C-alpha cells in the first residue's frame, strides 16, 4: 500500500489512461468522477470496469464541486500528497450550448480541489489540465507558454485560463506546489465520442457524410494519449521549486507536429478502408483554425518527448474502435 494519488475525472478519457498507468506501476489511486451524461455513461462505466480490476483502485462517484462530499472522500484516504486533476466539463463547442456546467465543474470544482490541497500537511504536488484553447486568437505559431493568453474564444477556454490564474494565486499565497498542463487535441483508444475523430469514424462506418469545418483548412497538433499520460506522470514527479515570487509552471503538452485536418481524414480513410463523403462547412464559432505546440519547456524540465505521429496513432484508434463496437 503506497500513499494514494487522487485522479479526478478517472472515468474520463485521459483520467482513465492516467489512473491505469499508475495502477500498473503499483500505485494506489483514489478515483473521483460524477459520471455525468455529457457523453455515453456506458463508455465511462466500461473504462471504470478495467480500473476496478485493481484492488488498489478506490472509486468515488462524487461531484468535485460538492465540497462536503469531496472533503469526506479526502479524509477517508488522507493523507493525500499528490493530485492529478482532470475532471472538467470539456469541449469548446458545447460551451456555446450550455455554459453553466463549465462554471460549476471548472471553476467551483477547481476551487474545491485547491482548498483540499492547501490544507493537507505535507502536500507535494497538484497537476491540473489546462488546454491549448487558452491561446485563443493568438496567431503566432507555434504556441509558446511565454505568449499572452488573454483572448479566449470560448467560455471553455476562459474557465481553463481562470484555473491557471486561480492556481497562481494559491501558489503565491500558500506556496502550493502546482503545475498546469495545456493539452493539445488528445486522441486515441477509449477517447471522447464528442471529438472529431470519433464523429468521423461513426459517420463513415454508417455511410453518412462527415462535417469538415473551415472547408478543411484546419490544422491540429494531435497528441496521442500514451504520450500525454507519460507527460502527466513525468510532470507529477517534477515538483515546482518553492518561492512564491515565481510564477507557477504551466507547460504545453502537444506533439510538436501540426497536422492538417485533411491529412488526418485521409489516414482515417485508409485505416477504415472507406472514402468519406465530405460536407465542407464554414468555421464554427469558438473554434480556432490551427494549433501548434512549442514543447521545449516540458522537454527541458521533465524530459517530455512525444513519439507517436498520426500515421501510427490513427490505426491504433481505429483498431480499438472496431474491437470495442464489435464491428
Ligand atoms: N481530450 C483533449 O483533447 C483535451 C484537450 C485539452 C484539455 N483537456 C482537458 O483534459 C481533461 C480531461 O479531458 P478528457 O478528454 O479526458 O475529458 P472527459 O470528459 O473524457 O473526462 C472528464 C471526466 O470528468 C468528469 N467530470 C466532469 N465534471 C465533473 C464534476 N463536476 N465532478 C466530477 N467529475 C466530473 C466526467 O464525467 C468525465 O468522466 C479535462 O480537464 C479537459 O478539459 C482535454
């Protein structure tokens, strides 16, 4: 029995893979998730089943914005010295449809996590998920952490940028060891059905057209899930130095290869052996045409070295998708 690592959003895409990796290393994991129906709860339950095969996985179905329940979970496993905070209302586009869960989960939920960590004697490190979306209208490529990030194009991005500012205040006031990670379009097996790779596969396999925004003139720094998990765990062991005069560290975790959306679709077509019928559409509100990550800070500080390009990652995703859906 080791000191537990709390993973919030453990039934989610990145949380599941992170928790699994920790369990495989023999760590004890306290998983938290509210199992909300933003997308298939069956998929979330299926991920959990794999985690629950490990006796050192302790799961609590709790909302992170419910401070009493979160305090009970914390006390039941105290002391907790490490937290990987991944629970959030994700998705740029949905924040234009229903903004409220973004405030409850991403702002209030993050507040609760900060307070729990703040009062834990001997607390070692809080690592939390931010996003490439914080770069907003920034046109300078690749996106670097030294660039300004004060022009969010969606409420989702605004809540994540707020998390970075909230974390900074706790780092400054209470010397909280905290690190933010800006993820760039993560994809892979067990991924989120609201993300384009999944929407494309579903439509292509049922002979329906796929929606291609900005007439295909989009580029993303697609990052394979295993690379992201390695980055998260490496960041966890790289505790920021004390001294509240410094800014708390925030790192880009991308792949450092911006790929065109049309190339992404072409590899998907080859992997599925299906030619997609493309429905070319204008740019969507809240979306950015391109992302590209400068990952030199993460490489320098904790050896982050993503190695999976889309021509390897997409076939693995397709193979899992067919297997999971018994196709
Ligand atoms: N996947 C990406 O490409 C990507 C990119 C940038 C940032 N992120 C961030 O990474 C984190 C993980 O993303 P993901 O892709 O795994 O998303 P996900 O939706 O699969 O996982 C998030 C999990 O958090 C849970 N959750 C949401 N609100 C909660 C609440 N109030 N209380 C408890 N649990 C709650 C959900 O049920 C879900 O299982 C999120 O913070 C997301 O914003 C993801």
